[in-house]
C-alpha cells in the first residue's frame, strides 16, 4: 500500500484582485506551512493578524458563499480557493489576505491553480491524513438532498434541475483520478442570471462580477462565452470539492440533488462531529479527548423549558422554540415555528399574514442571547440591545414556515458582545443582521 505524503507550496504565490461579492481590492499571498498545519487564513488587515482555520467547525454562513469565523475574524467566498488546494492536494498553507474575501480571479479555481503550479509544490515528511467515510451521512430538504457514502476514492455525482430554457436537467459524475478534476471542473465559473443581478447588488453581493468571471444567463441566451456546455453543473461540483475540503482529504462518494453550500455545510458538520467522536485527527483535534467530553461540548441542545431558564421572555415575546446546536459564547442554532395562532397575525396583514420584521429581529436576537446567557456566570442576566446593524429581509415569512437562525458570536469584550445572525426557511436565506448586546442585571 502506497503511503501518501503531505504537500505544501515550494515558495510564496501572490494572487491579487477584487472579491466576487464585495468588489473590494485584496492582496492575497499563499505561503508554505509546516506538516499538520492545515489551511489557515490570516487576516493581515486586522490588528494582531487573527487566524481562521479552514475547518468545518468554523463555518458560520452559507449565503451565496461559504464563510468561516474564528478569533473574531471572518473570511468568505473561500470555496474556489479551497477547491484549488484540494485538486492540487495541498495539505498545508497559510493564506494571507488584506480583506475578508479572496480575489475572484476568473470565477473558477483555475487562476489559483495556475499561481500555485508556478510557485511549485513541495512534498513533506508527514503522512497525509485521508479520512475514509465509514457510514452514510445525508441532508434532505424537499426535493433537494446530499448523501455521502463510503467509497474507496473521492467521487461526486451531481444532478441539477433548473427551469431556465438553456439549462434544464444536467447530470455529471466525476472521480478524483489522475487529472480528472483538473480537466473537468477546475475552470468552471460561477453562474448568475441577468434578472437577479440588480437585486444581488442591492444586497451587496456580486459587486466584483463581470461577464468574464461569471457565466451570466439572459432570458434566452448566454451573455458570457461558455468554457463548457454544462458549465453550471461543473461549477456546482467545484463548490462541493471546495466546501468538503474543510474536512481535509476524504474518501467518499457524494451524491447531490439540486443542493448548494448550505447542504455541503450540513453534511460536513455531521462528518466532523462523528469523526471527533471516533478518532484522533491532527488537523481537527488538538488532543485525544474522551468521547463524552466531546459530545457534551459540541452537542448541547435545549428544549423550551430549558430556554425559559435562560431567557426572561415569555409568550407572546418568547420567539425561539428549540436550540438544536449550542456552543456557549460562540455559536447557536435555534428554531422558531411560525403559526397562524400567534397574536401579531390578527392585525399584521390579516388577509395575507406575514411575520413582522421587528419580530424576526427579535427572534434572531434571542438565539444570540441564549449563546451569551447560557454560561452559569451569566444566568439571571438579560441581553439588551446596544445597536442593530446591517439587517436585511430577503423573503416574506409566513405561518407554516420554520425559521432556523444561526447566531455567531463575533466579538466579546467585558459585558459586551456582538452576534451575527442569519435566518433561513427551507434552507434558503430569509433574514440576517448584526446585534450588539450588553449583558445587564435583571432588576425586577
């Protein structure tokens, strides 16, 4: 049996440009890193140059891109660069960036691959840690799904069904053999539709896109020059490669049906938690821990009775029904079931009931509040707003919907905390905002 070795770059590689979504200039340098370092982003524009490790447990958002947060810093739209590193089997690399988003390059992984190949690839003494998936993992949402199965090798099968007359149903199956990924998917670019571009830009997205780095579909024609007849599905597979490389190299067969970043995030987290319970891995775990210790930290859930012990709110202002994931002072995922029996629907567009925006703000904030108030030393306190910023509502939320809010604590200083919250319905973005809290005594 051949033992695979780890790899890094022989020398630094520079990739400068503008971000796909932010449109901001960024200087990015890829640097060699020692064995077992993994992929580590370094925000050179922030005080102290905080590091963000490219691991599944640091995923904090998946709206149109994958975002990672650690040490009070975030990086976003990292999937194309991660795909390039995966395809070239780069295990260890420091990614220094002067902004939160890497340069868009040509909209694919190819520009990054070209620069890495120019710099050269260095074999290292350490053995490559390839995780062999040994059971099935899956996530379903309506007719969309992702399934990860045991497989000797790395294979992706993707089915895309799109109503656009030039797209329809596309199916592609690729396996990491030889230079297959390099030839078949590395150069596939991001896809957008002409009718959605104006709205995306109002949302602050796609500001760095153009007809060269994005494949734009008009109503009845392609406005960009295609590199592949089925470039959309090839780019979808590229995103899967990049997102799943947050687990490091794996052996698995990944089967996708109309899925996206949120689905990749879901199964990668499942695999990450399962792996932590069953084996040591140097990139993802600093030391071997007892299984119960890992589970008690990573798998905290709260029912409504437990939530009421933490939050002072009560009906009709208690707007979180269950916490399904909780890492105190770091991250929480909460559920709010929207029902027609709630009092706001009596007077808020009663003929067309829509959840009021102010209550969505409160619902998101309460998930952030649980994250901050869970520790014993904060019990009995209240989390009050200091400021609310960058709130966006992306779709109406109605009775029958289930709002799933992910709250990430991005900063803590003294009795102050900042949470970035994103709400989804059926896996699609619904609302988001940044919430500045002060923890205060509850004087009754």
